[in-house]
C-alpha cells in the first residue's frame, strides 16, 4: 500500500529549519515549537494511516507492531536535539516501539583535531522488527534508501518511510 500526504500547507520551510535547530537564527523556543508541531503531525498521520476504518479491512500492521526509526543526523548532538523528544513522544502517542536507543555514537578526532562522530547500530535490536523510517527532510531519497538497506541487513523489514519535507531543487546542488 502506498500512501502520500502533502504537508505543504502544514509545514513551511521555517518549520523545517527550526526542527533541525542548527541555524543561528533558530531560538530554543522556535525549535521546541517546531518539534511539538512535528510530533502532532506525524502522530496524527500514522494513526490515520494505520488505524482500522469502519467497514474496511486494514491490511497494514497495527502501530503497536511497528518500530519508529529516526534517521540519525551527522552528529550525536544533532541527532539528540532533533529526535530524542520527537521519537519518545510519537511512540507514546501511537504505541509504536522506539528505536532511538538502538543507535550510539563514538567520538574521535580527525587529523585536524576536529571531532568526528561514528554511528553504531545495535543490529540485534532490529532482528524481526517491522520499521517505519522518519527523516526531517528528503533531498534525493538516497539517505533513506541506504539506511533502509543497513537495517534490512540487520534483519528489519522496512515497511514505510516518511519525512516532514522534500527539498525543492534550486539549481545550486551538484547532484541535481
């Protein structure tokens, strides 16, 4: 089953910037408001898609059988800022399992002395899990596809992916 929802009337570019929270223009209040808005939107969407409709058999699994996986950001700090509260509250609202703690980071320094975070996946956690992937924004979809492949190698079955927004080609990216 394929389902699509255009959130363009609900989510604007400033919401995405504030959700990501790594702009010097984003205040903590703006970030928290954007995260709260995303929690409400995503929770409502998941409930609408995966709930039983009267008189219509639902061929999709119940939310309680699914695991929410937020694609980790490039650093531990960004991942925690964007997805800790988001994943906890979406899972609380929907009854889904939360995969947030199945990921960890180790921090090392590169040759220039800059900190570099390496992601680690608890592969045993994902064995036999049905997962829904979430990312804040999709550019080409490549990150979601690559991450889905990693989880499937770990034994997960990826049944859906969703994001708050899709990047509109602007002519400035090399891969467009």
